[in-house]
């Protein structure tokens, strides 16, 4: 593999407090050095003038649907979608068919991701066998096979005793337990946020309390056990407040904000129909503001997509019957730049911290840095280019997005994984 010099970009690496116009030298799949006017003899040169060069983006929450739901997405198409969105690493959720609850299915996802050879695909294992919430899966065997977290995402672990055991058991392997916070007794039958909009539309609502009570429970259990807790797709004001308070008390918790929850409110359901149906649902303006503040102050230290592809026919059903979820890999960076950076809520280093460095730390992953000797996973993006979201151009198999027709500002230009250019705008 020939060395590569990324020339003349603004290099931002919050993990090393680097922010300046520098060259990046890559050899044998790793970062060799950063500096001014690095020697490019015998190296391929990537001109990054006017662009941002950052540690590769990492998404801790992606549904790749394989095995079992290949009509929605495959590891190949999901990986292609990831690198087109600037993501060099994605963590695949286990709610497949069969669920990823043993070493064999973990090994399959890891091997298929390597065979595809685009983004790094890291499997998560289920917390419980069959995601039924009853018996703990074999964490040790799954971690040995390559799992980086355990989660029953898509389903809550209803029994507190099981969640306590999971937080205790996971410490043996130094992995976080990732949770979908939802009390089914409170959310049962709900299809959107409980509020005036749901009443006007005649749809059954999901109250904030359905999320809040489970966040409260799991924070208490994390404090009790000392385990590492990761709370997925936080959407409520009180949820953000509780996580902020827990972090101040030293509880080991990381938490996600999704682009759709810091961009949209439940009013979007009126115009976007089932493409605005997700779980947790789009909430009120006050909740959206709280999520944004959580991203600003680091309470929600990770931005993740919850990329959830569905076939066209599934989303074309009546609202009550359509599945929850939207695709997000190819719009996440543009939405974050447009809604957070260009509106001056956060700066570029903070955005890169939330989308690269903090995700790597939360799950103990390689990447999230351009330090010498680190993996040469790099995202190059133009923060100012304007573009139109056209779902028909997505590399994902699915098109279920509420952002069709939106004009965004900021987009990936090239994605490098292990020192290889796996996607570039000029070749897409």
C-alpha cells in the first residue's frame, strides 16, 4: 500500500487538542505523523485545501438488518451507506433474525463486515437470550468473538433484576451495557409523542414518562453495581436532566443524541407521515431544546444515528401499522453541521468530539484519534458545501427519511479506513 499524504486541510483532533492547517502522513494503514509541508515523495497526495480532516466518525447505533431482514438492508449496503456518510466504524445492533445472542452470530457479522471491506463493522451482542428479557446471554463468548457491547436495543430489559445482573456481569469483560429506555406498560399502543399533535391527529401517544422511568431505574442500577451504562437515543428533557445529575455524581454513564431528535419535533408527523415515526418518538420543542443543550454541555456525549432502514412497502402502511425508524447514516453529518455548527450552538471541534472521539472512548474502540501509530481512519469533509437530500441517491437499500428535499450545509468528501480511500465524492 502506497503512503498517503493528506495535504493542506484544517486538521481537527480533539483527542490531542490539535486544530490547525497541517498535513497528515499515512503509511501501512496507520498515522505516521502530522506536520507542515510533510514529504510526499513516493506518496499519493489528497488535496484537502479548504476542507476539514478529522478522526473517522464512529456510529455506536446502527441497524444493518443482516441476518434475516436483507430486504431492508445488508451489511454490504449498510457499510456503503456508512462510508458515504463519513463513518469509518459502525456498531451493529443485535435485533436481527436470529438475534445476535451467541458467538456464532457475532462471528458472522464481524466476518461479513471484513469481507465487505468498507466501514469497520463491530457487532453488539444481545443482553438476553433471544432478546426475551429473561436469561442473560453468554457475554464472555460474544466478547471473545468480537462483540463490543451488549444491548437488547429495540426492546427494553423489563426486569430490574436482569438488568442488575447484566451490569454486574459486563464488568468482567469491561464492556458497557447499552439500553433502550422504554417502559412498555406506559408506551403500549403508542405510535407518536403524547401531546396536542397526537390528539389532533387521533393517534395514541407515548408519554415522556415511558422513557424517563427506565432511565431513572437504569441509572440507579448503574450506581448500585458500578457498571458501565450507555443510554441510547435520549429524547426527553427529564432524561437529559437525570443523566446530567448522574454524571455529576460519578456514575459511569454515556448517552446518545440522534440528529432527528435535535432537529425535529412531533409537529413533523403532520407533514412527513410514517417517515417521521420513530421510537422514541419525536418530542416537544422543549424536549428538543434539552437534547441540544445536552449535546452542547456533553451530557449527551455521543451523536449516533439509530439508522433503522425499512422497505418502502412497510412504511407505506397506515401510521398505526408502519414500523418505527428512519435511515440516518448519509444525512447525520450534514444535519449536525447545519443544525448545530452553522447555528453556532457548538463549534467544529465539539462536533468531532461527539461524533468520533467520545464514541471511541465510550465503547473502548480503536479510532477516534489521529495520534501517531493509530489506525488511519479519517473523515474529510466540507463544512460549507450546500446540498439537497435526495433519498434516491442513498447507498442504503432503504429510503425512509423525513429529510427528503432538505437543503443541508456540510457534507463528507472522502472516507479512509485503514489508510484506504473507501469512498470519495468524486467517485460516488
